[in-house]
C-alpha cells in the first residue's frame, strides 16, 4: 500500500509541476484565440453582440463602435498569442473586459429579465467575462517582475 501511495505522490508531483509550467501558456493562447475570433466576428459584421456593442458604446457611430472594438480585440488576441508587449496588451485586455460591464449600466433592460437575479442571454454573455477577466489576471501574474528582467537596481530592504 505504501508503494502505491509513493507512486501516486510522485505522479502528483510531476503532474502539478507540468500544470504550473504549461497552464499559464495554455491560458494565454486560449485567451488570444478567443479574442482574435470574437474580434474577427465584429470586424466581419457578423458578431451576435453587434447591437449590444452599438447600444453600449453610444459615443461612437454605430458601425464604428463594433469595428473599433473588433480591431482592438484582434490586437489583444495577437498580442497574447505572440507575447507582444505583454504589459500593454494585458492593460488593454483588462480595460476591454471591464468595459463590457458598462452594458449593465447603459442598457440594463437588455441584461435582466424583471429582476437582478434573472439574467437574459446577453446578461449571461457579459457575466461570463468575469471568468475571462480572472484568466487574464492569472496570465498577468505569470509575467516576470520588471525588476527580474531589467538592469535597474532593486529596492533595498528597509530596517
């Protein structure tokens, strides 16, 4: 029995080490693919949320709001996939994700069915962005600290 337990523990150690090493990469790539895909649907004018975007981003002309958001999403996706200026991309990602929640304030009638607990399909679509936002924050947390990749002096501990 002890031998079996030791094998399970050894497998667990290897498996968890692999997950810790590769899951941030898989998450970054998955987010990148989703952003390129959703952005491309907007650019092509066939996204199922075009009307929601136009209603939410009232300060831009209707056609421009969807196109601009689509281009930004494609840029974010490409940046995530190819690790281009990751801090800037993750800042844009976070701003875009937070921006999706504007719909709850700008067009609440499209988000809820009668009360705050009953989401519409569009409301559910927006709420799921909490998961995407958390995933992006996890990817950001996997970045090396600037002090680890620059020649800048590190702060000295205060006594």
